[in-house]
């Protein structure tokens, strides 16, 4: 899957998604209040932490959110059923939202890597210890900082390759 983050003239961002099955979508975002798009924070967090069943891993597996519009490719006959099945399955969408939010906030505020907050967010819903090392969290935060700087410095779209192995069970 390929992701391209595009500056919207209204001050927003939208994401072009090209899935491996040939379907193409636009994912509309509401991130005008942020310097760095929130969906980019999700993509970075999920990719860097290996969350195969976060938002973008679920999209790679065939999930279509209501905020997505298909723009090319063959529409799946079972798109709604498949989306419901992926959403019903145990996934990391909630955890992705929590951790991406913490890392995004640190980048927006030019704060240090939020080790304790990430572990706190993990512990809210998980009994097992947080699997992410300090190095994982530094890499994730620094990657988002770097991409955020590139995003702000140029009106050009930002291409973001998605690893094939990061895909939810479909």
C-alpha cells in the first residue's frame, strides 16, 4: 500500500491511499489546528511500532472507513461485510489512537519523547507490559518530527510507503 499526504488548499490534509488490490481512496482528515497532520502521526506510529492492525493496517486489509472515498479500482462486492469483520476482530485501532495522540502532541509541542505517557496509555487497556522500548519510542517520535518538518517546509505531497507485512487479518 502507498500513502500520499496532500496539502488541501483549505488548510487541511487528505491522504491518497493506493492499496495492493488496486483500489484507490481519498481519506479526508480534519487537522487544520495541527502543524503536522494527525493521520501522518497515525501512519508513523503504526509503521514504526509495527502495529499491523492499527488504522492503516486495517485499511490495507480491506477496511473502508466512512471518511474514505473510493476514487479508482474495482469496488469490492463485500466491502461493507469485510469492513465490519475487520472492525469486529481484535485490533489495535484504539491503542493506535491513544499512542499516536501522545506522540503527535509531543511533536506539536516540541516536547521530549513521551516514554511515560505511552506506557501509561498502554496500561489503560493492557495488563501485559508495554512492548515498546525506549529506542522504539525515540525512533517513532523523531521520524514524526522529521516528516512534520518536511510537511511544513514544502507544499509538495509527502509519499509514505506502507510495509506489506503490516496488514491486519482480513
